[in-house]
C-alpha cells in the first residue's frame, strides 16, 4: 500500500513540474493559450501536492524530488515538440 502511495506521489510531482517546464517553453514561444492552460493546471495540481509533501517523510520528499526531476525533462521535451508542430 505504501509503495502505491509513493508511486502516486512521484507521478503527481512529475506532472506538476512537467507543467512548469512546459509553461516556460510556451512563455518563450509566446503561446498565450497554452500558457493559460498550463498555468491553471499548475495551480490545480499544487493544491493536491501541498498536503502530501508538507506532512510527508524524508523518503516521500526524495520520491517527490525524483518525480520533479523527471517532470522537468519530460515537460521540456513535450512542450518543445508541441511548439514545433
């Protein structure tokens, strides 16, 4: 059960930070519509993540940070791909 919760935490962090990375790419590409969409989703996901990590253990923080790292890279590559379509 604990592993399942940590997988969800990893995915949540990855999604959150991927959206932040995508937001930065859309900012430099002047894609206002996608900036609005990603900005909304960043804030929405943040509301779920705060409670999970604020009361988490060190292992939870490491899992979250690994998800954030993965999200940074995947978000950058996804947004770069989308801006070149």
